[in-house]
């Protein structure tokens, strides 16, 4: 497998060209380009250019509205509703987060329900944006059935990621972003593409047997991380990201999807909390003592630190050559 070096500017220019030539207007294209470049900048390869063919497949099929105009409404003083107009999630999230942050700063806590969107990216950008406002952020989404509940051999949950961000004034926030599956689907797909095995316990083959072959897992089912504990968190995500916001559960998303290779329609649950109003003055320094103790433990690494380190580099990123060929072929 070969790679090609591209600067972040070149990555953004390529993504912009492909989206623009496949039915995305300027506003949606800009939001999607920011999403892809941010992922490549921070080393989240499974959510950067790797996703571009899937984005374009759903534009070409007509499933996703490339000219979406998300609508933000305040259902109550503490509940923000964002209707994504059947577009991709990045623009809807960018439109809704300011209202969510404003409500949380005033009231101490606020919730945002995003519906009629197609989410195909990492979750940490939105919780990091909330933390950038001095707030605690939590977000989760479901997808299509890819993960079996603990003890089962049939998929019901999506990979059901959940993200948590903690603000640190004057410092980068601590940002957790993890699939509740034993491994994110994109990582399994990349392992299959690159001919690598995955750890035993990642998933089952079509016959329900444990396997380290990612190709066989893609024919079968992923497993939740941590057995029953991960399974319980995946269940929680389904209920928050579907039941609580009034959008599709993973099984419903799969039944309605046309399976064009792009993301199904779904929703997102987001929560913002003001530590200033909840804990009072001094919350930040109090928390920093905890982080000082954490950092003093040899070998311990705060979640998200790898991403924060990667973003400091201005060096070109190595992009899979075969993927680039596929992307260039999507240009008109």
C-alpha cells in the first residue's frame, strides 16, 4: 500500500472541489471541509478523507440534501431543537452550538436535539466547541445495527460513540471520544483495506465465532467494549440519541436507509453544563489539582492528547494512494 503526502491546504482544496462538483452548496461544503480537514489534522484518519466517497454516494443518490438549511429553534429556555433539513450534520451542529452554549451559560444546563441529519464524522469537534465556551459538553449518536448486545450474536446497536469534553481555561480541553463498540467501524474497515488483523474480541464472523479477520467481522457483527458494561452504555446512547430526541433507533435507520454507502438519517443528543454556575468560582483551579495528580502518574495520558499533539504539526499528511484515486474519480 502506498501513500501520498498532502498538505492540509491541499486536503481542504480537494474535498472542496469534490463536494462542490457533486451537489453541495457553499455553506454545506465549507462545513464539511472543516470537518474533514480537522480530522486529518488531528490524525483521525477514519473520519477524514476516508469518509469522502460515502458522502458523495449519498449526494449522488439524492438521499442527502446538499443545499440543506438547518433551522434552530428554542423549544424551552433550556432545550434547543435543530432540524437539519435532511442535510449532513456539520452545518446543523455549527448552527446549533452557539444557541446551546448561550442557554447553558444563562441557565447552568441546556440540551440540544438535532434531527433530520446524516452524521458521518467524529464527535469530538462538537464537544470541543462546547468546551471552548467554558462549558462541559456531552454528545452521542447512534447509526445502524453493527454491534451485538453482550451475550448476543445479532447486531442491534450502532457503534454508538459518545464524547465528553471538560474545559480548562488557558489550556486545551480534555476531550474523550469513543465508540461503545470494541473498535470503531472505520478502524475495522481500514484494517481490512490494509490487510491487518484486529484484536480477538473485536467481533464475530457470520457464524457467530470470534475472529481477528476484519473482513469476516464486517460480514458478521462487532462486539461492545468491556462486555456488559460497554453494552449498557451502547443501550444508553440508543435511548438518548434516538428515543430522547425523537429520531431513529439504529434498527429504524437501517430499515429506512437506501444503503448507498453513505450515512443513514438520524439524530444527535448534546448536553452543555456550566461548571461556573454548578460548582461556583474556583471550579477550574480545583479541577487542575486533579489533573496535576493525573499527570504525575508515569505512563498516564489524558484522553485526546494525541490529537492535540498531532494538530501542532504543519507537516503534510500521508494519505492512502488508492483512496486518493477513488476521490479524484469523483470529480466531474
